């Protein structure tokens, strides 16, 4: 059974897609990996970041099916020629989809039978999708299909305040916070205090250096930015807990 890692953020533009792709790209050096662009905002960019020619394939083709099987999902996956162990399911292009709270329960049976050792779901700003029924139900749906849930935050004080508000409302089970530091750690103590005070149930999993210029160059070159020690920082070289059981919590 695949280890499923969901990567999301609280607002578009905070680096969740870049981190999800870096994670999948790095892991695919030694393992079989599938990256799925499940950002329902309609701005799917995962395939674009590696200049992938995907034709008509993509996650949008699964919306009209009554049930999503592993075979149907694999039909939408495209092999990344420069990374032979990596397959990618492109995201939506030009139209928005349902909230992930609606999509993920239907996707769960397919995820359970994939041959890949690791599946990385890029969920974008899933908790802020305008068509979701409630952010709390969305969070529960994410937790039920995930071994790990990584919430990407930016170290900007203004962005952090908004992220805390969204995460408080969602009460996302088993969430692990990944903070991208663009200020060379200058706000690290402030970030630790804010998380400890306002999000005591969320674990700060990693503080990662982030350089917007380097990220832009990586996008231009179609080679994902490498983050030194990424898998070790996120403990993804280890066996993952079963879905819904990370951080000592058990699923329903």
C-alpha cells in the first residue's frame, strides 16, 4: 500500500505546489512515486513546473465517473521522462472543481491499490475553496485518506496570522506545519511562539529555507528546486503511520 502525503496551504501562492513537487522529485530518486495535482482552484501547475506534455490527461477526466478505480487513475498519469520513477496526474486547466472534501472520498479506493510506494497529493488552498461545505469536513476528508498531512506556511507575519485563523476554524486532524523561511530565520522565535500559543495541537514539522528567486529559476528550467535534507526533515525516509493515525490520533 502506498504512503499518501497530502500537501496543502491556507492561501494560494504560499509554496505548496513547489514543496509537493520537490518532495515527489526527491523521493523518486530511489522510490516509485505518483504526484497528483488535486488543487481544485482550476490553476493546476504541477505538470507545468516540469514542462510535461500531458495531452488530454488530467484529474478533471475523473469527475464524471461514478467510482474512481486505480486503473482509471493510472490512465490519467503521465510518466516524467527526466525522472523515470515518477508519474504525475495533471491538474485542472481553466475551470475549478469540487471541494476536496467531495473528491477525496471517491479517490480513496484508487489510492489504496496504486503500485507506487509514495503518493504526493498537492491540494493547494483546500481549506479556503469557495465550494466546500465546511473547512472542518474538508480537514476530516484529508485526514482519512492521508498518512501524513503537511500544511505549508510562509514566514510573513501577515500571512501567518491569516493561516492561523483558517487552521483554527478547520481543526485539521494530524496536521504538521512546514514553514518556508524567506528571512533566514529572523522570525523563527516569533513563529514558534505564535504556533505554540494559537495552534497548540499542531506540530511544527520543519523549517525550510525558501528563496523566491531560486524557485523562479527552477520553474524556468523545469527542474524542481532541491531542498537539502528534505526527506530527512520530514521523516519520510521512515515508515509512515496508517491514515488517520499520525501524531497519535486514530481515524474514525
